[in-house]
C-alpha cells in the first residue's frame, strides 16, 4: 500500500515504473459483495457494479475524543454532495468513498484507521503529507486554479491573494492526484467498477487512472465554473488539463455556458470538434467518444425536510419571526471569499435605503457568513471590506430597535439557517461568479415545508439571483441581476419586496416544482445512467496507450481496425503481380499544417522508386487543381494523377489529361462565386480556391468557432441557391466545396479499376491511403464495391489494404498515425526486394553442373 509513501517527487514520464516505498499493504477487496442465501431453483441476479466516489475530502466529520478509537469520533457528514448522491444510486449497489481525512484528523493516518473507516463508513482515506497537502490545496488549487476558474487572472497577487503559476506547486498538484490514483489502484476492479471523480482538485486524476486502467469507467463532474477559453488558455499547462478531462468517459457541468467554454477550449487547443446526436454531446478523441453532460446539482429533499420539520427549527422560526416582527426580512447565506459579492450586496442594501425612504426602519438584510474554506489575505480583505460597509450603513440608517444589516459571523447550525430561510420573504445572492450554489434551492424548500407559521400560511417567496451563478438558468422565476450593477441589485430587492403576493406564489410554485423533482437523487441517477451508457462499448474495442506524462491518452480501436505495419503488407506486396497504389495528397503524404505544400524530395524519391517497378500503378488522387499537381510532380515521369477529385485524370506525366464527360455545364459558378465572396469578406482568414471543375471555400486560418459557424451557414446558403443545379455541396475539414454531380474520388477509383480489368490485368494488390471524408469514397469503392451500382468487383484473391491517416472512425480497416508513417510505409514497399524467380529445368541442370564442377 503506497498510502504512506513519499509523494513529493513525480516522475511523469514513467509514473508506473518508479517503485514507491510502502509499509505492509492493506488487504482490500477489489469487489465488495454482500452474501445472500442461495436459491436452488433460480439464480440470483448479478449484483450491480460498485460505485467508487472520489472527492478531495471524505464525507466524514471528526471530533477529538480521547476515549474514541484513534483519538477521534467519526461520523457521516450528510451535508456533502459526495454523500447525498448515494440516494440516487441503486440501493443494492455497493458504494466506496475515496478522499482525504477531515483536516482535524489529518495527523491520525494509519493502516488501522483505514481498515476501521472502510469497515464502518465504506470510506478509504488517501494520506498526503501535511506539507504536500498544503501546497496542493492551499497553494495550487485555492490560490491559483480556483481563482482562475472564476475568471480572476493572477495579475496582482499582492492585493487579491492570488498566486502566479508556479511549476513546483503544479508538481505538488500532480503528486497529490497521483496519490489518489495509487489508492484507487489498490481496490479498483476496472472491468466492473464505475468511478465518479468530483471537482477541480482532481482534474489530473483521469489521466493517471487511464494510464493504469485503459478500460476504466470514469466520470468527472466539475462543480466550479469552466471559464471562457480566453481565460483558460492563459494556464501554462492548459493542454494537460484539457487532455485530463478527455481521459474521462463522461464530463459533467452545471450549465451549458460552462460546457460551451470547455468545448471551445477543446477546439482551440486541440482542434477537436463535437457532435450532438440524439440529445447527447460527444467529442471524438482518438477513437473514444467523450460525452459531455449538462445538469446542475440538486438538494437532498429528504434530509432538508427532516431539518425543517425538526422541533428545534420550528422554535427557531418563531424566535426569528418575533425578533423581526413588522420588518421586511431578506436573507443571504454565503461563504467568505472573493467571488460571493458580499460587499456588493451590502452596497445594494445601502442604495435601496437611499432611494426608497419608506423602507428605512423596515427593510432588514440578515447575512450569514459561512466559515472561509481557504486562508490568506484575500479572505481577510473580504471580511474587512464587509465590516467597513456594514459599519457605515448601520451608522447612517440605524434607529433604536432597528439595524438595517445584521451580520451573523460564525458557526450556525442547520436548524438556525433553516429558520432564517423560512422567515425571510426574499433571498438575495449577488455572487460575481459561482458554480455549485444551492442556496436558492434550500430557501425555496424551507419556505414550502415550514409549518411554524401555520399550515394555512401562503407559500410564497422571492429570489434575487446573480446571473453568474450556476443555478441561475434553472430558476426562471427569480429576479436575475448583474451583481456588478449596485443600482440594478437595489431595484431588484425593491421589486421583490413590493411584488404582489399572487405573483410571489406563482414564482414560488414554479421553483418548488423544479427543485423537488430535480433533487440530488435525480442528478446522481441521471449521471450514473449516462456514465454506464458512455462506457457500454469498452469491451468491444481494443485500447492502446500512447504518450508520456500528462500527454498520455488511450486509443480505442475497433476489433478489426489495426495499425498497418510494413511487416504485414510487404509479403502481400512481394507475391502479387498487378498492383494499384492510390494516395491522397494533403494530410496523407503532405502534413496538413505545412505552409509550403510542395512535396519534399523524399516523397518524390519514394514515388519514383515505386513507379519504376513495372508491376505498380501509382496514382495521386487529390482535390487540388491539375496545373498545381502537374508542376509539383513533374519529376515523376510514370506517376498517375487524378486531380479535382477525378474530374481530370492522366496515367503518366507525358499522357494527355482526360476530362470527365459528366459535367460540361459550369454556369453554376456564376451563382456560387458571389455567395462565397460574401462569406469571405465577412470571415477574416478565409479564402476561395478556384478550380476548373469546382470551387472551394477554406476557413482553416479563420477563428475556429466563427469559421465553423460560417461554414455551416455557407453550406445551407449554397444548397438553397444551387438546389436546381447539377452540383453537390459538401463540407469537409475546414472547407466547403462545390463539385459537379457524379465527380468523387470513389468514381475515379472505379474508373481506374475498370481500365485495368479491361486490359486483362485486374489488380491483385490494392493499397489506398487517405485522411479525410472525401477519401472515404475511395475506401468504400475497394472495400465494399457491391454497395455501389457502378462498383468493380476485384478478384477474390486480391489483397486489399484501405488505410486512413489518424485513429478515427473510418471504412478503412487499417490506420497509420501521420504523414511520416505514410512515407515510411511507402519507402518500405519501394525497398522490398522482388521474390527470386523459380529456376526452370535447364537452369536447374546448369546449376547442378556448376556446383559439381566446383567440387
């Protein structure tokens, strides 16, 4: 068990190979099951898979008690999301929690304590050295990553408490995440268990876990906001963190805005696109589909109802109601941090009393300040600012028996909080940026369920809610405000206090219906179901790990989809007599991101060597124009070229170009060109490529999001204006292309095959390599010609190799990683020696005579 080992150093390049010193290991079951009586007649149904919930802290409380085992009395912390979500999981599914101990018990680490917590609470602690945990949590997480996720760049660390990026703190963050992976490794059964990781503290964990268990079923939910890609891209290790999230099978966010920012980061940083299919958003990542889920976390209705109905809560409601009798009570409950906007809320209260004199002496704002979760000058600054504003406002507007702002600073019991919620007619949240904030949900339920004011009391409420809070989109009846506008918040507070009771009831009913049906159990059940759906194909694919350190990723391949090696193809190449080799150009023999598109001398040399073999017919099949390809491949005398997707074809350099007879009328260009020009002028970085047979609009140098959006609009526009023309409008990789009907790479391949069959030399070896959607037509022609009406059937003995560049879904059965691999493959074929000819009888006699003569 590596739980007590040193995690201060991290060897990312070979994390699994470095031995970790450890004490005697714990004997922990990889699968926990409950014994059940056997039935001789009907076998019991299989137990559901175990759920492993991983969070920074275990859902436990620890109170010092010298008489208790290990010096602490442990109990379940039912207020944590990690524990509440159990209500949405199958009742017969075992659940294991993994996380660090409560801060008060952090020094009690021992193997005996681990066994005790596992047996009594189904919790398995991760032990981090004190200094490592401080650097990980208070250093990197709370003073760098957390502010940045909330849109605060570390420009002025001395005044705001934020820290600039420090590589040593990042390594501590990785070391802590690796310790979590070590603990998971001890107990995880990757083929059965479902792993659910929570929040930004463990952003790197999916990568460590995926490296050890390629088929692990991993879900990740981010409880914080995901910032705009403009903010996220300032992180020096941004690619590492995005790749880590993509190593999960399911990634969850509170709102579509957060998910949209994540998708934009994937597009801008890694060039990944997403697709929405049947209500699910998916990102194709090295053969895996990473699902993105959007659903805010609800509350535990059962637990909250028990708190509200407790006698202590009812007594507290009566006390609060009596204390503020005749007042218009508003309540706010916030953690003490930079982003809760507590100071802005107090300024809005001051503005309310300035503008509405009739509310002086009546309106009261009670602010409950939860204890700060981090330490530093930023927290102290928030507290000092809040107290200064309170002192000024109260000094200006207080009267005997009336205090406009009441700050309750310190521990407050759940019953006391529920009492203030139930008694207040308005709840105010002015956070400038917040993710997991369930205060409006709790307030709504407390107003509905409390009976201390009488069962016949009307159920009504009003909520003033910042539009930058994660729960804001789900509460359509709230008065949404920009918290930075003090005047707007003040007017919203006034509108809430003056709102007619009938309208308050309608808004309240709308909120309560949503909150009661979308509770934490609904959220957990939905996430759990989607995680199982996202992992259902794990065992139908083969998985390969590639990359080092935080660049590690898993490639998922179909059972019949494999890498094309020289050793595999050369024997077929050597034993065949009539070979056809078809090569795409851009992205296949020439890298997509190359500025100079001219083929290298190495490519020219390899092609010439292939063409010199009389058994080979080699063709470049490209969408580029014939003049450009003719100029580039002028040194290749025997190379065939199919230009503009096969509209023009020639069999060698000195052969004439043959044009397709399918498209003689190109008048449609007069209609398409003005439309393309319009989008070119509106999209910076785009341009038009003119061909003899078609036109292409390129947007690879435009902004990724805007270019993709404009391409979709252009596709629709061209399809409308060219609906009656004999053309096909297609969207490819960073292009929108218009070509005559009946022109495609698949058609030209059929034509080449037919020509070879007519000459009595049908190919017994076909190698076809391409990288994009247009090349799928070629693959279809040679892999399943029966699906095409004009397809040419190859001899049954033909060796066919359809190969795509890059690991992605394709009709090809083989893949190569990149253009470098393609050139190496072609070079291997060009270098393959021809098989020796079998000697005839005369030659055999001559060999024998020569041999005997030498003796």
